[in-house]
């Protein structure tokens, strides 16, 4: 009985095609009574493991034929479905597609009248945020810079606390620099009070019109250097949480909260990554990609609209590699791989996975 059971098991491990084309025969195993009497169970088991196939041998055991017929006659009855077949969708997940376009929610447009007001309401860069940056920057310079300065002077000036007005002027200068770059002299060139004189020889000079800076009318260059040197959005103690982006985490949260409160996402949404060049060695989220024009950069995950007349960012986050602490990551996405985690986290935080108004169509190149 044990021998027969092992034979059936051996035949089950053999594919139906091999059993049809290559019948099996055992070496040392026989159904005769004399053979079974002269062989022990161990010898029988060992002989079964030595089964081989012989194409010229047409003799097949009756039990093997029964097993072969049973397996060969198995039929897989598949039901055909098209990819767009509605029967593939769970009834609980059936939703209508949202057909509206991206737009401001009711009452948002009336809450601001200037571009700066739009930045405060829609971008989350409000007065409280600027006050927070001023407070943290002032604390940083007092604890880590002025404490190591003997004469208590920075760039020849005695330090005074940075005010909200000065911080807003600083942001305005930085914004205009990015919009109208000057290719020589660095940022001090924006503070030049006169046009540059070019000496041709010992007796003749010409004046190059245009290099005269505009920033000196807004802020003194030395004060601009002080704010630039001491700029710290967050206290250093915040890095204890393990978040590499702790310095701008509050700004990211404000931006995402303001975007979610201000906009209703349209039907078509894109998700992709974009980068800003950064070669600073102390940048904790600096990435290297040799295939990019800017090999050292900071990568952003951006969820935005794809409509030609509406350029809106709904969700933004910074790629920091394996984020084990999962700061600001939805619980549904914490167990996923890095890139997939970013996509699902954006969908969940925007409440698009359970929007009663309808589902959206996402375009992305991430797996």
C-alpha cells in the first residue's frame, strides 16, 4: 500500500504532457508477489525515487493510467472579461467620475485683493508664519553666533532683532533676484548704488549702464547679509524627531493645508517629481543623479492640475530617501515603498480616495 501511494504521488508531480509522451517505468519495483516479498520497504522507496522515462516502453501501470486520465481530463473554466467591463469593479467602489475643473472654493477669491494676500491665503504663508521665522532666526543668532563673537558685531554692525517688516523685505528681494538674475558679481551686485565704470586704459573709462542695483533702496547690504546668515525657520531641537526636512516642515504643512482648503481638484491630476539644484554639503536632503543636468539637487513630489488654464499645486513633499519616521505620512501608505508611498500619501491627504463628488484620473510615471 505504501508503494502504491508513493507511485501516485510521483505521478502527480509529473506534468500531463510528460506522462503522455514519456511513460514511466520503475527500476526495481514490480507488482509481482515474489518481487515484493524479496524487497524491503526501504528498497521500494529508494527505487521509486529512481524513476526514469523511456520513450520506447509502452507498458504503463493501470493505476498510473487512471491517475493520468484524471489529470488530463481536468478543464479550467475561465470567464472572459474585457478590461473595461464594469463587472470587474466592486459595487462598493463604483463611483462616478468628477467632471468639474479645478477651481477656488466659495468665498476664497473674496478673501484677498493683492498677490501678497493670495500668497498668505492660498499659499499658507501668513503673518504667523513670518513671525515664527523671525523668532527662530533671532534665537539662533543669539545662541550660536553672537555667543562666539567678542565685539558683538556682524559685518561691522551691532545686531538687532529681525522684525517682520524686514523679513518680508528680505523675501521680496530674494523673489525679485530669482525673477531678474544678474550674471556677474553675485547678490552684492543687486545692491550697487551706481553703474559700473570700466577702465579701458590709464586715461579712458566708460560706464556700463545697467549694473546699478535696485536692492539698496530697500535694505542695506550689510543688514541683508545678517538676515541671510541667521535665517532659520525652525529651532535646532526640532531635528530630534528624525525628520530630515524639519527646517521647512511647518511651511510644507501650511502650504498643503491652505491648498486643500482653497481649491477643489479637477478631474485630471498629475503626480511627478521635480528638482532644484543644490550642491551644499550640509543639505540633508540633497540627492545625486548623474543622468540629470543638475546632478546634485533637492527632489520634490508634486501633485498638481493638468488643465491648460489652471496651474495649481495641491500637494507637495520632499524626497528624503527612506523615511523611517514617516513624518506626515498617512497610515494607509506607511508600509509601501518610497515612491509608491508618496503617491498614495498625496491621494489620502487630499481625501480623493473617498470623495463623494466623484473619482479623479491620475497621470503618473511611478510604479
